[in-house]
C-alpha cells in the first residue's frame, strides 16, 4: 500500500494530529528534506525524494516489492498539483490511500480574507505562462515555481498592458512568511527572491464587497454576427459569410492572443475576441474613422479583451506582444514586411484574405519563402437571396480568397 500524505503548508503547528498516526503506520517514508524533518522520531527508513522522479519511482517500487508500508509526503494537499497523479499512473494495481492537508492555496485565500469556491486556480511550475487567461472576472490564484517566479507572472500581464492588483504570499505559515499586496507593474520590477510563492490576481471588475457568484465572464455568442448589427461608416466591412470562414480557419482557442491587421470596423476583431474570451485581441488600424468605429463597436458589444493599436503595420507591431493567431485583411503593399515582423509565435496560425489573384500569388510565394507550413487556399463567392415580392433574387458578393498556414515549429 502507498499512503500519500498531505503535510499542509509545511510547518508543524499546521499538521493535524491524525497525520502523526498515519506516518507512524508506515515502514518507509519518502519526502523532501524539509518534509521529513517534520517527523524526527519516525522509526522507519526515510528516503529523500530525488530530483529525478524516475529514481524515486524505482525506490518506491523496490519498497513495495519488499512488502513494506510506503508513505509519501507531499506539500499542501495531495489533490492539488502534487505527486499523486504520477503515483496512480505508475502503480495502477497498488492500493493508494490519500490523506488531505491544508494547501498553500487555501492559506493564501485565508490571508486575503476571500472565499475561494468561485476562484480559478492554476500552476505555472513547469508550465508555460501563455496559458494563463488574460480576461477573467473572478480571482485567479497561481502556484509559482522554477523559472516562473511571481515577477514573471506580473511581467506577463504587464506586457499586455494589464496592470492588475496582486497579492503575494511567500513561505506561508513559516516564521519568514511574507504577505504583500501590490500591482503587476511594481511586482514585475521587484528584485527580491520568492521561492515558495502563491500569487493572487484580482480582476479589474472585482470591488471590495462584490458577490463573486454574480460575476460573469465573456461568453462566446457564436459565429456570424449579422452585418447590420455593426456600427458602420464609409469603412469597408468584412461580410458575415467571410468572417465565419476566416475564423474557422484561424482555429482560435479561448486563451489565444490574436492580432488583426487592418481591422477596419472591427467586425473580425469583435468575433475573434468572443472566441478568445479569456485571451486578448490586438486590432491594428491606421485610418482615423475606422479606429473610432472599432471603439464604438467594442462598446456596443461589450468586449473587454480587445485593444485598438493605432498605426500602420508593420511599424505598429512594436506595441504588440507575441500572439497565437494573426489575421491579415489589408497590407497596403507591405505583405512581405507584415509576415516577417508579425509577432506570431512558433506554431501559430496566420490567415490572410485577398480579393485579387496577384495578392493570392504573392501571399503563397511569401508563405513558402518564410517557412510556413500546412499552407491552404480556398476561394469563396457568397450569394445572398433577397426577397422581392413573391421572388428571391440573387445578390452575388465579390469572391474572396482565404490563405491560411502555420508557422513552422522551431527545432
């Protein structure tokens, strides 16, 4: 049998008495050095967990072969980002008993004086920062560790122009405990080392005394907002039928960051933001009238995760961080420079629309030259049938070409 034992935040006074009884029932105990020091009178064998988990697994397997009762100490609670999932995978036929502890996450919310049943919990210890949501209406708590320090989390949000209020708890429950409330800009510049930290991010919409259960996130309203719903001037609008196809090719995920080049009235940006409801959309536009229309439509549709970037591409890209998807609707003869300088991550998707054969040919040539793969081209000519008295007459729209490709992954 393997007993997976949560030791809570890591100090003796936060261990319930029953944990001592469970540890005493084991014959061999695995844990980190600090965890094992909590049980100085343990009579059995103590084995410090190796940095190489494969070695630890072999040690546990050997102890089980010798019919020993195995205890594995994990910090916090075993059910929250611990060694437990690996143990269940490696020992599927072994009985595994789990004993809860107070997680550092519980401790952090207690320090903040906030309920956490509606909060969102993440870990960036060994996981990429770019999967963290940029749009959220409820507290976001993050376990940090390894290369992803609290400062890097703060810099990630500050890089998107999101200066959130942040609380940081380091070494919670220890004599050296720190609890600091600051903001993303300040924390990103902090030089102090935080080795065992939880960061708690407060959404901009959350005010003191708010009921967390009544807050809402941006929901995907579905593709294909009718053209007449958008506020329009003399600026060209990407038609509904084309938007649907472009967004289908873009394969936008809810946490994605999207760049819309030549955003026009913002119709594509609006729908992209609804798909990337926990990500962010950067709408690059140089025309003054179009810029104002983007802002008006953003307000009309209540889109919080859209940022207008005033300027001409590719020069305006200096204001845009790395993105997962790049939509290109207008290039003004600078398609080569736009594709070269777009801040598209390795493996990200680009979707380009064109209305002339020359642009299609140039786009294909550039995508092949610039090391894109999975290049695909379709052409669409939508026809709307308008009712006139007892008949329906065809209203053909201009054909549009849609090119899409994936930026080749770095080796």
